[in-house]
C-alpha cells in the first residue's frame, strides 16, 4: 500500500469504529458508471457534509491491495448487484488536493507547482512497484502499469477545487490546474486505457470555461441539483430519527436546528457533521460557527452588489429570495451580480435552494445563528447598522407597551430601502413587520401562521432558552383596526399555544389604513 497509489482501507476502518450511518449505497451508483462513457463523476457539497468520508469509503471498496469484505459484507452495498464484481478489483489513485497545497506552502513553492507535485508523487509510487517504468513519461508509465497488472485505475480526488479556491485571483494557476485535469480525464489516448472510473469531491462545481464546464466529460451533481445522489448528500430524516432514538435526543429540536436542505421529490437532508456533534455532545447549538466557512460570510455580505445587503436583511427576516444561479462561474472571485454572491452562499451551505420556484432561504437555526452574528458584528455598512438599531428600539418599545412609538417606528422602517414602500394587501404588511422586528432573531424563534386556539396567529416570537424577554403574539389587520386585532387574539384564544410557556406574553395588534396611509398599534401585556 502507498500514500497515493492503493492507500488501503485503514481510513474507512477508523470511520467504522466510530458512530457510522450506512451510506455505502453510494458505491452502487458509482459501480454503474465503471467502464462506461459516464464514468467520470464530480460531487460538490458544502463543508462538513461527509465528502471525505465518502472518499475513504470508495478507496476501501475499490483498492485491490487490501481485502475489504469484512468492512462491507454487512452493509447496504452488499445487497446490490455487482457488489463482489467490483470489490477490491482496481488500482486506486487517491488524492487530497489540500495536502499538496499545504506542502507547497510549507516548502515556500508557488501554487502553480501543485500539478507537478501530484505527478511526481504518483509517478514515484508507480515506479517503486515496477522500476522498469522509470524513465518513461507519466502517461506512458500509467499505461504500462495497467498493462503489467491487468487492472485499471479508479481515481478518487478529494477537495478537487481547493486549488481553485486558494488561487482565487490567479487565473494562470487555475488554468494550469484545469489543463492538468484535462490531461487525465479528457485525453483520448490515456483516459479510455487507464481510467475505469473517477470520483471527485469539492465545495464548488467544476470551474467554467466560458459558459461550459472546463472538464466537460464529468457528470456533475451539485447542491443545486444532486440528482440520483440526493440521499447521499447528507443525513436523511430517517437517519436522524434513528440517531435521536439512540442518543435520547428530541427529534423536533434537532430538526429545527439542522434540517432545511430540501430537494424536490425527496425531502429533508441534514448536515451530518452538526447532527453527529449534537448527538455526541447531547446539545443542539451551531457547530457551523466553528468551521472556516463562517469566517468569510461578512466579506460576501459587504459586497453590496445591486442592494445585496437588502437581500440579506430579507433573508434574516425569514423571507425567501429569488436567485438566478446559471451565471455563476464557480469560483470565489468572479462576481458580476448579487445573484453570483447568493449562488456562492448556496454552494457554501449558508442558503438552501428551491429549484421549483428559483428561490433560496436560510435553512435552519444553526445557520441562522451565523447570520445573527452579523447583527452583533462590526464592519457592516452604516445603513445596515441604522436598520438594526431602529429595530432594537422598536423591540424595546413593544415590550414596554409604547404603542405610539411602535406605530411610528414601523412607518420609518417602511421608508427604508429594506422594506417595500408599496402596500397592496396584508401580506405586504407582514413583510414589513418582519423587517421591523429583524433584531429579534438573536433572542427569539419566529413562527409564522402558528395554529393556536380557534385560529392561526399571524406572527409569534418565542423567546430562546435563557432569555428573560416575554413572548410576542402579533396580529395584523388591513383597513380594519388595531383594537380589532387584539380582540381577535382574545376571541380565538391565540394564547392557548403558549399555555405551557410559563412566562409573560405581549399581544400586539397592528393595522394599516390604506386611506390615511397610517399604521396604528395596540399593545397589551398578559
């Protein structure tokens, strides 16, 4: 066994010795591509979504230098057609591109040397096995290795896009690296003779060359469209329910924290890293904030392309926003519009994408807490700070029962760039109210249209654990009266949903009069 050539199955053995959720069914999908024209697969996912686990699993399965029956015979893959036909039947080239970048940095070498470093590392291990291949070109050495051994290669490349991300402003390095990959996977005299299959993982889809993928022969499965790999994107709801039973965790709480990545025809997908951390720590919190991905969010938000900060405000307020994803060039540098930045945030996992209507929103409580840090942070625009300060004052006045100040504040917030100035129905009023109370997200859970008593409460703000603030029930009216809104809260017993809450409750009735173009407000404390 080598480092890059046939690394064996030890990596997957270590995974199995910890808590393991069976995702070996992914292997069956890759098996179907082996030796076909669709044998090149690229999977892109956010950080901490199990990409490296999958790479180690595939190494253990395909590597001919080890016997992995004991690792897989009791797993899902063992029940599929072709299981034994491919088990430990290929040479494996396994590369983690981040390791080569670290070596280049440590040796004070330019990143443009990374492709040569990869070739030298693999070539060295090839010639250790067959010294007679020494002196040949890398291409000829690989072909000779296949001819002598009678086995083709499965290429498994983890973090394939790390060099694109690291050299984000260096197009020369990027082009050299992409040309290097073309030489392996788009070479008519090499690829058909050497490559049985390839599986690449990364955060970003393959860098575009013009309007097309720079390595066009790869079939890509992105977070925007995971296709047949959707159930292996993360943990399924069934996976999480079973883990909650085992670790005696409240499934509904775990769902609120880590669910939110939904796909048409399939349903919920959870961030596996965060779920496992929650199980092991017996605590739901934002493990996302401990990743390097969280550090760069402020940079993107301060890129105020076409009112991007307005869009971020809408997202934090709980809105869905339209995003055109087709123009994104799959890097961290080429931004031509706010849609490009928002598409990047989808690929990074900050937002979840709904293909059906072309919208995105913040997926869950874990990611929302990262956005909440923006409300507390420095370095944001003056307009953003003013909005937050105004919203915090509004929240204080609401709790204090200062109804005139609340009505006035809603008028002022409506006049900002962040909220729609044109009202046409109660939904538009609700839209502004959510902006007005945007500062509440760090202290409250916001629930819209909450069934309670004999009806549905418009907006409920439930204090987070350890908060000393009262709960808020907000009822909205259009061309009626704020007193009528309060009366409806009482008549339909909206307080019933909070009967186990145990703390104080503030009821808020807000009305907009389309003739006078004024808001009115009534506040009562229970």
